[in-house]
C-alpha cells in the first residue's frame, strides 16, 4: 500500500523511520494464559509461535505470500495499515486480542476490533505507533456453542465481527441444521460492496461457505482438497 501511495498517489513520504532493528518490538512471549506478540515480529516469527496452539491461524500464515514475504512482513504493519482485506486483523478480532499503542511514555490498550473506525481511519493518535498484541488462550467446550467470536475481512470498509451470526449460533447445538439456519444472519451484519475483486453477492456466498467449512473442519469432515488427494 505504501508503494501505491508513491506510484499511484504521487505522495512524497518525507523522512521515513524503519523499525526492523528495534529488538524489543520483535519479542514473542507466552505466559499467564496470554501470548504476547511484538508488532515488529515477522510473519515467520508468528508462524513459529502459533503453529502448536493456533493451527488454523498457522494455516493462514503458510499461505501468506512466499517465504521471503513472511520473513519481511510484520504483524504490526499488517494490522496498523488498516486494510479491510488484511489477513491478520480478522483473526485477531476473532481471537479477542488486544492491541497496544505507545507515544513516548504514554501507552494505551484496546480490543483490536475497536482500533478500526472507518475505511482508512484507525484510532491512532498523532505520533502513536502500534507496539504489540496480546492473544488470550482458547478454551473449547463440546455440545452447544458456549462462546463464539468471528472476524471478517473484505466484507465492509474495516475488518469486523459478525454479531448477528454470533447471536444466531450462540447457545445452539453445533449441528449442520443450526449452522444453515444461522447463515442468513450474515446479511444483517454486512452489505458488502461490489468491486473489481468480487461482487457483493459473491462475497456473501463466500462468507456462508466459510461458515460451512468451519463446521465441517470442526466435526472431522475434511474440506481441503489437497488433504483428500
């Protein structure tokens, strides 16, 4: 996106600060039921940290460009940029992660979902930088849906939860019938745009497909064509 600012928007970036040698911003630590990830951690670093505890997230990261891209791309850059089609923001929203900001000695924390105010606008004050994230450990319960958080990208001007879908599933048995009954709630949460990437109808249908895939993945029905080959 920064490249497009220059090549398409003809912006003069002015003095630019590179933070890749700020070692304290690259730390990844686990303790007290929380995984703490510095904003400067590369996606390769994040992959190493989450592949045991969050295998679905690790699966997304493995498709995150090439190894060279993952070695350079940072999780903070992905989230702070605020793109509605960024890979990590919906995941962090679904995981209930918090985001840390700093300006000098002043620090703030907020849920990742609260960071995005509107398209291209985040809750970041002048001079603030994103310094890291805290991801709580997950707990699973069988039977009925006891807790549920979703995170979506490309469905609105910002990454967002699907609160109507969550409400439609919460407390219900985790069955295919219950999932199908809940799917229309996605249209209450999102009115996606049609653009060069996809039509609004396609985006909604793809979202419904992802919920169906989640159900099948969690009930032992493989949906990865590569795994079935």
